[in-house]
C-alpha cells in the first residue's frame, strides 16, 4: 500500500475499520440478547399455560366424580392428591350450601404440590340425589 501511494496509484480497496466492526458486533449482540429474552419468556408462558390447563382438567374431573358417582355432598372441606402428567397435584374441595334445597356449591382448588397457591379454582354445582323425591 505504501509503494502504491508513492507510485501515484490509488488504493481501490476499502475495508471496515475496527470501530465499525465493533459497533456492528455490539448491535448484533443486543439483537440476539433481545431475541433470547423474548424466547425464554414465551417458553415460561407456555409452561404456565400448560400447568393451568392440567389444573383445570383435574378440577373438572373432581366435579365430574361427584356428579357421576352421585356422592352425597357434605358441607365442609376435603383434600387429597393425584398423580397427573408426571407431577403430583394437590386438590381441595369446599362444599357449601346455596340456599336452594338439594343444591350445593362445589369449589375445587388445584395446585402442584411444590406450590402453595392454587393454579386453578373451578366452581361447580351438585345436587344431593338421595334427598330428591320423585
């Protein structure tokens, strides 16, 4: 290059300077960091949605058990656990009177055993079929 400038020949080659390369790499790093952050948030949201869906299914199954088996509702609380989708889930049912004869409110709260707060609470209504007169 030095010889070319002495000979009167212009250098037609151009290249990026070190500063330009560093700025470009910084922009790429920030963009990739943002993309990774968004992707990890999406994964966490999908996992949370899956857990809520499983909790919803377990709660609906519990309400269906009371309806199908025609269990006589007793006001109060009951709790237990079930193994579902590779996790142990805790459920708690609360049965209260509604003020209508033979109709009871059934609240089912479901959570993964490692968490204290319920992932899902579902409310259903059941009747005491043993007290119904034809």
